[in-house]
C-alpha cells in the first residue's frame, strides 16, 4: 500500500473513531477524550489509538478501562463507517506527548533564567 493511501486511511479511521467515541459510546467514564494519533500497521491488522483525556489523572485510568471494555462495539461501528476488507485489532494508549512537551518547555524556560 502506498504511503499516501495509508495516511489517508489512517486519517479516515481517526475521524470515524472520534465520531464513534463522542456520539455512540455512552459510558460516562470516558468523558471528553481526544484522539491525537492513530497508527495502522502496514498489513492493516493492528491499530494503535493514542488518546488524551481532559481532566484529572484518575480519569485516564477509568476512561481507558471503559474504552477497552467497549472495544468490540467500537470496532463494529468502525466497520460500518470505514470500508476495509479486514478490520484491525484496536489497542488504546495514553498519549503522553503533551506532558512531555510541557516538560521540555519547563526545561527550556529554566535555561533562559
């Protein structure tokens, strides 16, 4: 699969997943979640979804557990929105890049002083 086609498919999956989680997953533990990135393997069999929860740190663990519980439902709904021959296995991961970026900003700020 060409790189452009692969990236387009990832973008389509990311948009569909955000709509599914926002509108169709009814678990209150999920709360407000942002999908920051999706990584689809070249053979289209595994999908890593990086997410960021707004709010307290304890929301992350409860939200991640809720998304893991709803994985089958999310995968089924994804199949309805994105046409693929085989649906990938989904795994959710907490995106820590925002915290890491803030840490780098703090380090750079302390160097300026």
